[in-house]
C-alpha cells in the first residue's frame, strides 16, 4: 500500500480535535489524494475541488476510523467514495466517442513538430480519457484509478476496496477493454 | 498462443513486471501483428496517461485548513466545568436535605444548634462584608472545578 506515512498516533491526535495533527495528515496525503482525484476527473480545477472535498469529508468522518487498523486502505477507500459521489452529483457528461472531435478539432491539419500542437493533442487525449472514464461502472473506475495511483499493486487495490484480488483483476480487465474500445478510434485518428 | 489468447492476457501483462515472461511474449507478438499491435499500443498509451498526474498546487494544505469548520471546544475542556456544576448541585441538594432532617428529628438537636450557629455566623459575615463571602464562594467554585477536572482527567486516563 502506498502509505504516505502518517503514524496512527497522529491520526489519534487528529481524532481528538488536534488541528496540527490533522494538518500533518493533509500535508502527507495531499499528493496521493490529488493524484486519485485527478484520475477521476482529468481536470486540474475539478481535481483541486474534489481533493478539498475529500479532506473536508475526512475531517467529519475521521472519528469512525479504528486507529488499531492501518490508515492507508481506509483513507483510499473513503477518498474513492467521495470521488464516486462527486461524479454522481455532477451533470453526467456522455462518454460518447461520437461527440469527440465533433467540432473538427481532432481533424485539423497540424504540424506534428509544433510543440503547441503537441500540447494540445496531449490535452485532448486527457479530456477524451476523462470522458471515457466517466462512462465506466463505479467499481471498474475506482479499481483503475487506484491501480495507477502511485503505481499501486493489484493486491493493494484489493485491500483498499475490500474485495478479492481476482475481482480487482476482472474489473481492471473490463475497464481497460472498455477504455481501449472507446479511445482507440480517437487516438487512431490522431496518429 | 493465438491472437485471442494474446489479447486476453493484455490486462494481466500490464499489471506484471516489464520483464515478466508473458509480457515479453506479448511485446514480441504485437510488434509483428497488425491486429493485436494497435490494441496493445492503445493500452500502453492509456497506461501512460493514467500514470501522469500533475502536482497539487502550492499552499493546498493552507486552503484545506482554512476551509475546515471552526473547532468547537473539545470535550475535555468542557468536562471539568460540567463536573464542577454537577458536584456543586449535588452538594446544595445534600445541604438542603440535611437542613430538613435536622429541623425535624429531635435527636439531631445538637447538630441543629451547630447549624443554627453557623448560619448565624454566615449571616453576620454577609451583612458586615458581602464581598468577602462572594470571594469565598468563587474560590470554592474554582477549587471544585480544578479538583473535578483532575479527577475526570485521571478517570479518562484509566478508562481510555
């Protein structure tokens, strides 16, 4: 488990209302939480808002954590749940490949050596990925977002999601298949 | 392995180390296969994008901390005062009961005389110097508060 390394004594102090201890958790977990939030929305502003929402939820829910257990799986699970709820609250954007490039931006003739065009293509690829991710079922989306969060192993994802390793492998397989099928036409056009 | 077998192993290969036997075999197959190759390369690109993530903005922890609700007084700060209040209330009730008992039981006449004497003394002191008695009451309340705080702290240590 990619544990940012907050001792449980600090978590206990934060549970008792110690704001400095809570700040230590926020500072230690900012990278991991922001990375996870990013993989759910692929948008910097949204990732910032979502990360803040995760920490605010942590502040209200921290009392429910059992300090005799490892903190990292609980924290990842809670964060993923906030990300999923956030997705449901927002207007769902259709993950339709037909909509991608509808305005013709992906078909413009560009100089492939132009750095600005390269950046734009990368940005479009991320946006396409974000749209495709939002079309995945919750479990598959959570599994793949956690899997790539700081290179988490499949066993660690299983621990965070409290499911068998085989289940995570199945979700990852389905997620990749669906993402590949949704993104391949778009990315093939870009080549 | 057939193309179908190869494609079924794509996901597991992406979760395996780069030098794992299956992954090496898949890489070799996809380098030459016009069907599997593009699918594998799309998955590699997907993986590359999934692994990228920007860093959180500077000062993010400050932003989170300032968005937290204002902390309510912690329970341990409230407990000594609550306990002191309860103890004081209990003492007043006990005193009232004692007053009633001594007023009605004939065998408690010596106690009744003692209480009457004490009451008279207190009345005289209050009449002559009201601020002095107020000071004693405040000092008593503070002492009770401190003692109950210490007791509650010890109880919490033992229980917790």
